[in-house]
C-alpha cells in the first residue's frame, strides 16, 4: 500500500471549507493508500479516524513543523507528498527532492491567484501534479507558474450527503422568528477582505424585493469583520428589520438552515469555487450566484443555479424574485459533483502519480 | 487542406458539448474547406468532431468527414494527405480490412484498428488528425513529423477543444483570451510564434511529430514519435551499409523522384509554384523525367521588371525548357496595399513572412487550382542557407571569448553603446559573444529578429521577463539537437527544419494558402525522403549540398546549377516604408524602431503583432 504524507493547514478537528475538502480527499483515497496527515492546527478530535488515516499532532511553529514533516517522511518511507497549501510548497518540495518522490500540490482558490514569492513559485513548478479547485483557479495559477499545463488538473469539491431537500425546520423558524417569512439566505464568512461575496449587493436589492414580496427576509449566516459595514448599510437602505445576522452556524445545523431558506444567494465577484452553492442546490432550494471566477464551475455554467453579473443590482433583483417563485425541488444537476464521482477521480489521479 | 475541430468534455464535472459551439469553431475555418462540412456528436454528447472539406482525394460523399469505423467505435476528423495510402490500403486489405471509400481518411481508421498509435510510423505525408476511440474513451491529437499541418488545442481543465486554427478556437467563446507572454517573446525573438506556444496561455500547438492523448483525467504531455536529429543520428550508424559514395547522386535522385511521385497523388490537378531558384526548378525537372505535365506559376513584381532581381525571365525559361505550361502573377504595389488588411486578417498568428505565398496562392486560386507543389525545404535538407557555413564558423571564432567570465555581458554593453552612438548598425552584433559559441545559440543569433535584451522596449519589462522565463528558448533549441545529430551540417539541418522551417515557413504556407483555399504540398519536406538521403548527405564534405538537388533531373540545364538563390522576394522594404496607411503606423510608437537604419522586418513585426495581439 502506497503511503502519502499530507501537509495541510487543517483536516480532522478543523472547521471550514478547506479542512472539509482535505478530509474529503483523504477519504477518497484511504481504501488503497495509507495517509499521514500533518496539520498546522487542530482541535481535539472527537471521533475515530477512518482506517488508514493517521493524523499527527498539530504543529503551529514553522520550524518544528518542518522537522516533524521530515521525521514522518523518514519514519514511514513515504511514496509521495501531498501539499494542501501553496505556502507549504517549499517544504513539500524539499521533502520530495531529498526523498526523490513525487509532489502533489492542491490549490483551493484565492491563495493561488496572485504570483507568490520566487521560492514558492520555484517549489510548485517542480510538482508532478497540481490540482486546482476550479477552472478559474487553474487559469490564474498557469498565468504565473511555468508548469506544463498537462500536469495541472482540476479536482473540484464535493458536497455532503446530509444535504437533502425537505420541509423547513420548525425549530429554526421559531428561533429566528421566521414564521410566515420568505427567506433569502447567504452562508459565508463576512471578511472585510472578502467583500466580493456580495452581501452588500443583496442588501441593496432588498428594498425592491420587499415591494413585491413584503414578507421577504434576508438571513446572513457567518461571522466576520465586515459585519459592521453591512449593518450600517442595511440601516441606510431602511431594511434593518429585514436583514438578520444569525452568526456562525454549526455544521450540524447547516442542512436544516438551507431547508429553511427559499432562495440561496451569493452574487460573488470572485470565488475559488463556492461549495455552498452545491449544498444549497442539493437541499432543494433555488440558487443565485455570480458568473465570474470559480462560481461558474460550482453553478455548472447555469445548470445548478442562476448566474448573474455580480455587480448588476437589477439583474440580482430579477433573479431573486424569480427564485422566490420557483418550486423547492432538488436540482439533479448537482449530481455532477457527487461524492462517488469525486472519489473515483481523485483516486485515479493518485494512482497515476 | 481542410479544417478540423473537436471537443471532448472529458472531466466528470464538465458540461455536455454545446453543438452550436462546435459549429462556430468549424465554420470559422470555412476557407480551409469550402467544399462541404460535417459534424458528429457521441451518443452521450460528450464528444464532438467537426470538419470543413476541401475535396482532393475521393471527391464523392463517401470521402466526407468525420468518418467512422464500421462498428462506430472509431471516429476521425483529418486534415492533410496520406501519400502512401494506396500501399497501406493494399496491405490492410491483405490482412482482412474491408474498405467503403477510396479516401486516405479511411486508411487511418483501419490502420489504427490494427496497430493503435504505432500507426503513425507508417503514415507518409502531412497530417493533423483528431481521432476518437470510443472503447478506450480516449481522444488523440496527432501531427505529422515535420509539422506541416497545424493542430491547436485548448484545455481548460474540464473540456478539451481542438482546431486547425488559433482564431477558430477563440470563436468558441469558452477559451480564455489571457495572453501567453512566451508566445509574444518568442515572436519578437524569431519572427514567428514558436510551438507549442501561441499568443494565448490556454491555446497550444501539438508539437510536430507528436501525439497528445486525452482521457477522463485530461491531456497527456505531448509524446514525440519523430525527430529530425534522431534521423541524422541513426544515419551515422548505418552510413557504412548504404552503398558507395559514387552512388550518392543516384540514390538521392531516386529518393527525390519517389517523394515527388507520392506528392502527385490527387484526384484533382496538381500545379507548381515556380521561382528561378534550384528547388522548384528541380521539381519541374524531375516531373518532366517522370513524364508528368504540370502547370507552373510564378510570382513577379511590377517594380522589378527589367532589373536583375526579376525572377520572371528565368522562371519562364525553366518552364519552357521542361515543357510546363507557365503563367505569372504580376504583383503591383496597388494590389499589395489593397490586400494588406486581408493579409493580416488571414494570418492566424503574427508572422513576418508569408506574403509572397499569399499572392501566389491568390493567383493559383483564380486559375482554378486546388493543389500546388512548392520547393520549400530544399535549403533545409541540402544546406542551402548561409547558416550552414556561418554558424559553425561563428562557433569556432567565439569558442575562446565565450569562455572568459562576463565577456558576453561586457561585449553586449560595449556594442549596445556603440549602436546607440550610431557607430554600429547591426543590433544583433551585441549577442555575438554570448550566443556565438554553442551551435544552438549561434543559430538563434543568425535567425534572430530581436535579441532578448531588446524585448522590454517592445513588450514592457514584466511581460518580457515572464515571457523569456516561460519560453526557455535555449532549452528548446538544444532539445532539437538531442540525440546529437553528429556533425555541423546535421546540426544546422536539424535546427533549421525544427525551428525556422517549422514555425515560420510551414505555418506561413498554411495560412497564406488557406486564405485562398489552396493546398500547398512540399515534396522536399518528407520524413521518408530525409531517412533515405541522410546517410549520403552526411558523407559529403561540402556544407552546401544543393548540387545534389540541382543535378537530380536527367534533362539538366547547366545554368540552373549556378543560379544564386533569390527566392520569391517581395519588395516589402520599400513598399512598407513608403506605406502611408495609418493602420500600419504602430511601429512609430517605439523609439528603438524609429532609427532610420532599422530593418523593415522589425517594423513589420511590431505592426503585425499589434494588429493580431490587440
């Protein structure tokens, strides 16, 4: 059985999309590969890890992390190195070079869009395989990296089977006072740096929506330093009462939250991929997203959700109103990102290394 | 000449093929194939093939493409000619294949069925093939040994799109228009965009003599199945066993005749582009020996009439000597100027040449021709260019200076200063010490249009730096000398054929012929011919071996041997420098190009680049 050393920021015991993606990948490979995960950070792990997957103690300090990585590589006679974050590429390359084993670098999104330091670029250019989460990320990567394009493949994300259509969650409706409301939902971090997700544009569209759908409510799930700005904006637009910030939502409650919404919206101007689009579509609610960047992939060029010009408010209004009229049925198009297809593809790539 | 297109939605997450998209790509190439069009979509709608046809062999509907094997497991869209298709068909039939058409396309299907991709070694000719293998769920993009026919592909990570032209792929709307700085840098360094690059990051050329295979995981790296340096290298191993030196001329004549015969294969008449040079005259002579009557056409210039530069009288003389019905196209400055825009539109990628071929093809088309032979390749094969003597000489002179640390940089600085002070005229001299010593570098210097340190002025410093970094020109030049061809002549012959002829001459012949729906055939650019003559060529001591070509025809005029090369020269320098059209003024923005002694080709390069890259 081939052995993989996986250098990642987070995997088991981590929250957020990147940790989830890493876990998805390892679980696609673990039947035929033995995986040694070395994270930078991790919370205590509650459950037993899937077979053939071992997670080492997390190490935050860079030097100690590097030392540990070499230790594991030596101890386990690793067959190839998986590097889950661009900034770790120099270390991953050093290991792959000294051990003379292939290097696989995975790119999630924004981190790979701008040209990095010469050291990182030099390292990643030695990768046997680079996987990018979307066509957009691949394109951006290839515009600064000299890797031969044939070695840069796409490995999209997949979504959990827990996301299924169903009726609204009574407990959530009660908790947030959504009785009789038509719910527009966005799930995502409110990072000032990531303003592009487009919460502000939805808020600007609200007054027009409310004219036609007076019981509409915009629910924003997620935390971050952009919240202040958005609250002020809602006040300025006179829709404070119709914008509800519900903060961070646990993974456990997320499926029910999607089901409680009537339309999922995230008119993002640049997205690495946008797994939330898939989760919402799998939950059976209409989806509205931007047509730029990785969203194009996640929305399957319009088959999974409606695509609009991110900064076109009137298009957004129209799309939201249309979404509110659509029936809540599972969009079968989302099957193209199913776990089985993802796993088979990831597995084939690892085998070919 | 045809136009081919293909789409393969290979990735599990990709969308099905959009039929309209395929048609758009295909029909952007209408001039490559005005006689008909075809399309095919797989049952699951994940694969599409398109074809625009210029009917030359088997003019019936049975020769239409895309063509399928009887069991529908194999489908093919093909551009080019397989000259030995009749022989291949015979041996395939002997082994049980049943044919339904008389086309060379069908031979590809049967041959692939029997041999898989190994079939490429049996194909003689010029070809770009998109082949779909249903059973293996694989698409293959295959290009002929010399790269006579173009084949481009764009892989976005989900979907593969392929076509005969860059511009056709851009029509798709799904192919990124992000620029490839290596393409731009390569263009300014060499005068043509060097494969595999194009001006666009996402679009690449299948390298000559290579195969790109695509399956559910995407594209493989191109697998090279033919290299010119390898043929020369192998010729050294067998040179003892191919007969005496006295046989050389006979053997070479025999091989030339054989190549010419195969290039006549056609169901429509084949004509000849005739200049006053040795190459096309040799083709005229050998055709005469074969008893093959062929119309000849010469491009002449009104401005040259009555001067020594006029090729027409001599070309006429050659034609009548070999009894070939002859006609000429007299190009005037007015027509040249009138067509300039159309020339730039016809160019698929920017180029500093090809205008001559454009006009001679235009005349041929007017006369109803579909196929013409050209003498291209004679200089590459028989050492007709000055580079064959000058590059090795440069290497000997520069061997010592190049070993002195920093000598290259110092010489570059000093000579650049002299140029800016107006004391030196030739900008290429600045690279003498840096590039002179290694044959690949010296060859580059000999052929260079601009030198690397001149690029920032044309492209901006960031694009120039990134372009040079991605281009890796030195590595690419050296790669065409692996395995070592074994001698000075062989090295230059490999370099000329793998770079200048491939990226410049052949590509120009393609777009310029295509602009008038003309198929241009090149009997001196033939892998079988190369393999047969290489053992004799490497034994002859002279660097210029054109005498073999001049001496090939039985009915031989002594004067042909002495004639110095002029080629199809266009009085471009004068016409362009006097051209008043504002649309051709782009070069005036660049200070370096304003110097009065600047060669016209540098100005034209910048103008063409601005037109095509903008």
